[in-house]
C-alpha cells in the first residue's frame, strides 16, 4: 500500500548505554507530541468500537452462552471444535470466498474496461454514465435484494417473461430456486450492485497515468488496444494490487443480499458465513441463541481470511520486487 | 461542427454504452415505474414499464407509513454528524500518520490493517453494551457513535496516503511563515486534501444513510429516533409486503444520495487518484 | 476553478451547519427526555391519580398496518385511562426477538410485549425472568371472559404452572393448514370440487400443470426456508397415522410409542418429491416465502397450495374478486386416521415485563388487551379468529372466514402435548432441540424433495440418531436431578380420532 513516508528510525550507535537510547526515544516522542495528539481521537474510537468488541467476541467464543447475562459456562475450544466439524460451516465458508473471488476475477477486469472508456474526457455524457453505473452502489441492499427476487422469479418475473416473449428460452429459468443456479445468480446481482466501486477506483487510477505516455505511443504507431496493454495495464499494476485487496475485503460480507434474496437457500446452496453466524446468534431454530458458537465461527473465518490476505500481500511484494529487479 | 463530427465518431461507443447502461439501470427503471403503479397492477398487470393508471398513492402512503418526515430528519442529523465525525477523526489521524515518523507508527498501522479483516455482525453485542454503558442507548448520539466508530480504516488509509504524497517543502515553507501545528493542519493541509474529503464524505454518507442494523439496535425503545434505513422495513412484513410502497420509499430515499454524489463525484475520483498515487 | 472553490465553501458551511443542527438535535433529545422527567418519576408510588404513568408497549409489526392499528387501540385505551400514557414500539418480525433480548440486556425492556414464536419463545421469556407471572393480577371476572380451559393446568398460557401472558387468537387459527384453490382454474380443467384424497390431489395437480402449458400450474409450495416448507408437510400430513405430533417442526414425536418418528411423515414427503421430480410444482417455488406464494396464487398462476389461515385475507387484498376456495387438505386414500393437533385452547400473546416499574398501569393495558372490546376490534382489523366467541358476534363473517372455520372444525383436534404427563420436560426441552442432529429434519425433507432422494431411508437414519439424542438428554436431565423418563412421553390411552381433554 502506498501510504506513509519511509520509516526514519535513527539507529542507535552500538555500544551506547540503554539510558541514552531511552532518552532518544523520549526525545522522539516529545518531538512528535502533536502527531500523537492527532492520532489520539482515532485511537480512542478504534479501541472502543473495534478493538473492544473484537476482544469481547474472542472471550465469548470460549463459552456456551446465549447472550443473556455474563457468560459462565466455560467450554474451552468446544465451540471451535463444533464449528470445524460442521460441514455446513465449510460450505458457507467456500461460498463466501467464492463471492470475494468472483468480484476480483470478474468484476474488476470488467470495471477496468468500462473505466477506460469513461475516462475519455471527450466522451459526451460520461458523467451520466458514471452516475447510472454508480447508482446501484448507493441504494439499500435489502431493497435491491427484494426487487431482484421479484424480477428473477420464474413465474411472472419480468426477466423470464421477456426472455420467453422474445423466444430466447422456451422454459423459464429458475434463477434463485435451483441449487445449481442460485449462487451464480447471487454473484451476478452482487457484481451488478457493487460494480461502481471498482469502476471509480480504476477511474482514479487512470488519472495518475500521464497523457504524454499515450501520445508518445501514438507517434510510435501503437493502436488503442496496444497502448491499453502496453501502457495502461503496466502503469495500473501497483494500484491494481490495492484495488484487488479492497475489492476482496469489501465483498467478503454479502450478508444483506444473501439474506433478502435466498436466506442462504435453496438448501444452503448460497449460505455464507455471515448468514451462518446470524442463524446461530439471532435466529435460533430452537429458541435459544448461541452467541459463543457464533463468535467462534466468526473468528475461525476471519483467521482464514487473514492468512489469505497475508499470502496475497507477500506474493504481491515478491512480484513487485522481482519486477523492479527485472527493470534494472 | 467539430462537436458534431466528434459525436458521430463516438456513435458506436455511445450506442454500446447506452445499451449497456440501459440494461444496467433496468431494475431502477422498474422500481420507478412500480412506484407509480397500484399494488394489483404491479402483480396482475404484466410487465409494462409505463403504468396504465399512474398514481401518487404510493408516495403518500410511503410518506406516512415509514414516518418519512421524521425519519428523514433523523437520517439527516445522523448522516451529517457521522460524516463530520469521521472526517475530523480520520483526517487528523491520517495527517499525523502520513507526515509524522513517530515511534509506534508502524505498530498503529499494522493494527489498523489487521483489524480490517474482522467480519462484522457478531460484534454487535459488545458494541451494544458499550453504548449502553456510556448512557447513549436510545439517543441519536448512540446511533452516531456506533455508526462512525468502527471500521473507518479505509478512510484513514486514504488520508495517510494522500498526506504522505504531498511534497515536504510545503510544511517547511509554512513553518518559516510561522504557522503552528494546528494552523498548518487546518488552514493549509486540510484544504489541500479536498479530494479525499470528498471521497470519504461520499463513502461515509452512503454507509450512514442506508444503515439498518445499527440504528435499529440503538433505538429499540425509542422508535421516534429511527432513520430511513429502518423505516424502509415498515414495508416488509412476514405476512405481506407493500411492494409499491417500498418502491416509492426506495425512490425517495435514494434521491439525496444522488445529489451528494453529483456534487462530489469530481473530488471523489480526484481524491482516490491522489491517494493511490502516493 | 473559482466556482469549484465556492462549491466547496458552501458544502463546508453546509456541513458546519448540519453539525450545529446535530448538536441541537442531541440537545433536543435531552430536552424532550427532560420534559418527560415528571412522567419518569412515576416510579414513586403513584398514589395520586394526577401522575401520568408511562407504559412502553413493544409489538410485532407483521403487516404494514399493524403499528397503526395498535396505536389507534391505545388511543382508545388512553381516552378511558388518562392517567396512563402508552408508547407503541413496533419492530419488524424478523428482528423482534433479537430486539427484545437486547432491550432486556440493557435493562430497558418494554413494560408490555408480544410473545412471538410459540412455545420455545414462551419458554425463553420465562426462563430469562423477563415475564411477570400474571396469576395474581387476574381475578375471576377477568378469567371468565375467556373460554373454559384457556388458563387450565396444561394450557400453554402457563409455563411451569404460572400464567405468562394474555391470549388473543384462537390457536386453531394459527394451526390450520387449509388447501387454497382457485375454483375457476379447477373448473376450467374439469374439476367441480377440490381434491379430497392424496391421489386425487396428485392427479388434479398433474393434469392442470401438464395442460396449463406454462400459463398455470396445478400446485406450488413454499421452499425458501424449512419452516415454511413444513406447512405443506403438516397440511397434507394431518390425516396420516394418528398419534404423531409436530409435523411442522423439528421434533416429530409419536405419542403412542414415545419415539421420534420422522418416518411417519415420509408418505407426504414422497408425494411432494414425485410432484417436483415430474415438474408439476410451479417453477421457482424453492425460493418462495409465504408472501410470494399467495401473490402467485392471487395472480392466478397457481391452482392449489397449502398455507396458513391469515393468507386468505392477504389474497383478498391483492385480488378481491378472485374465485377462491378454502378446503380441508387432502387426506390419505385410505381415509383419515389422524388430525392436525393442538395441545391448548389458548396461547399467551401479551406479556408484562418483570422489570416494569409501572406494573399497575401495565396491567391496565393488559386488562384492555384482554377485553372483549379489543378482541372485537382485532377481529375486525386483522381478520383473525379470536378466542372470545362473543367478540365476533354480530360481525358478519366473510365467506372465506366461514370456510376457514369449517376447515378448522374438520381438521383439528385437541391432542396431548409432549409435556402433558410430566411438565419437568420443559426444563430440558431446549437442550433436546439444540442437540437434535444437524441439518434438522425439515431441512432433510426439503433437500430430499429438491434433490429427488428417497425420504424413507433418510428419515429412518434421522429417527435413530434423534432417539439416541433424546435418551442422552433424558439421562443428563436425570443426572441433574430432574425426574423424567421416556415413559412420560407415551399416551397409550389417547384416541387420536377424538379430542384429548384432561380434567
């Protein structure tokens, strides 16, 4: 990620007493006292609203607890074992990853193509196009989910009616009702819904490419497609890594959409980790919430995500390093 | 004349885009059309886009049923405060972390990034306890805090990236002019970061405006403090759904965001560009 | 550039302004609660009638009009009781129980609330000590308003022997699973009457779908969640082997043998599986909930479905002139050998919080909610059968409702509950349902139908596991000092063809 100036740690000369190193640190802290002051509100908010709930849920996950009163029934790793042994969790787990992956592999490239077209400043009406493509992002997911379940209904739904009327299909497509199609359908709707976000990211990235590069390429006789692959793509590569990461993270939580469109069905074909957790935390089939269990499921999931992201960042770093080496 | 030939040359691209965005916007066209239809026409009247007997009833009903007037006002207060709070906190932190090289910076950054990967949802209970403990339950302040507190890390990182990318001389010349730390930030650095301000505004605006779970949770005993995002659920019932009312409500609630977006879109894109460049 | 800057300036001033506004908003809130302070001080003994007691009433909003109805009713109540101020707090059904839990966790529970979610939720509110037992509040005159048996020892208005809520609806109205049919469509395909037997039903559904050519389908069901799928199972299953209860839920128990018996439901699951495999069921049913189901029916695209009683009213709202029929769900070809069961005459609906500081005033509201006047209004608004026959007198019953009552009489009988013999069962029933093998039985059935698997071996396998779980849980309960045995689940003297009445 492109933040921050390089760390300027002043190496303490070897052989000096630890006291002076501490003094050095103190001097540094004093020098930056306003910086600390400025970070302070953020740190307070962060500790209260991010760190504390996180730690609390870690604590809960070791208890058999229904969310009422203070947890007392300590069961160690019992919840984790139960989660790990439940095939339903891993099913939800895979689906959630598929969600994030689809957005990275399908939505991002598509958004790039559209962004390149809309980046042409001579294109008439480009702001309108941008707005229209962005509107799904700003509308409430739950409403979108409800609307799509009406539109995609095989019986009387507008999409099937249109396809039937034009003769493209002879039998209605069971978009959300078949175990084979439900997940792809949800993925498509989700790609549609959040498409504007990576598009905006790419548009921003495109602005960082100097126009002279394209002009030079034009003089060299390169066509549009050529300059796209020779200039646009390589120039966007570092930003692309950031966008990939953001897209991946943003799409790991498709709760609202899944909940309103399929509730994880048919028969759990579209279950994701968030709906899985929700079922145990808030929607007990038997009348009792299982907060500890839900927490354990959430933690197991976030740990797995963390591992994936670390791998992604490391490979990105490695690729970048070897890339620059090649350029030298 | 020149414009005309340009338009002609663009024709294929324009047609392509037009077709694409039309299909893209179809669900919205459908929502708008449904909001003018009667409930029975929507279900029994086929898939025509133009309503046979256009009616404003849905809007009237949506206005009353979802307590639109009151909820709208609450939404405005909550959203505006959340945006302000987030802007202040994230820009200050972003400035300090982007320009300063103080000890502990790396630790803070690592902590922020790691916390990004925490799935939300199951942390609502501790959050709830915290707000209750602070005595803010069933106040708009509780909603605002709970909404602006967690997971604004992307915004912080945007500011960090942007401020880090500004040339060092800027501060130096300002210091020579005798500007103190606060003046430097508020009258020089912050105005420079307009693009990021725009970006963060849009992102937090969207989030706060559409929020459902948090405003519902923190106004459980005071429905008069609920926001539009919660109000929309008045159209859903387990027994029946007021589809056309929902459509009208959706149309009404999305308009303010479109306006904000239109105003800020330029800064939005510039802002992202500025911050990723760094 | 200048215009850009001025835009920015207006925006910043705008934000500054809204910030100020927000501050004011906060102050206003503080202010309004400040003005409410005198009412808040009602915690002090309200000897003087002049002090207005504030009562919070948390309700479920299952239909868009529910909140308005309760507000209107509370206005009527407050006119007669100027010393009580009721605030109605509506929550969407899906979030309701969660909302209730959080508000009790914050010690801000409502004074009066709905018990939503049947026996398990009644148990939950009791176990968590959220409810105030109402025995001492209810005098004989109050009890006499309700039909006999409403508050009997085995009535579900009691948990652990204590009355936990005021009932309103006739439970049979919640239990009945009628066959809704479109008379016009049935006639068009040559049926003057709805099917009465399973084979007649399959035949009619098949014929209509096959000849309907995609315009109309013979049958549809709800498959969005195992719970709504259960409606079709319990409707078609109500005439099956007598003595089995719980076709709709996840604990299907044969009370003659005391055994978990999912297998007894398999004939019906098999019918549904065959219908689905032959593409007789309307496409998309897998993702339909109750609302989608009755909308499709009202649009005339589906000839028959099995649903809940309240759907009749919703169908009428969508399509007033529809030629709709309501009949008893088809029974096995060999004839009826059982009924849809109800173990109770009344179910608790409105409860008082044990944390309430204004219990006297809260009881006044409950007293109103338990009045004939309110039941009458509720019947008129919600079109749901209420407990007190007198409340419905003089109101002309719609044709739909008359049919519904007929179906109720025809298909429902009183049956024992699992805990009728030994109420100690309540103390560990939750652990049993928590420990039931996953996925739960209704989900197993739904999956069998969707993926065309024979339900019988699946049910047998499940029964074996479930019975083991029950044995284990009984043993654990015994170890914990709770007296209960498998024998307590048996009702050998019960004739499933008759009402089961305990003295």
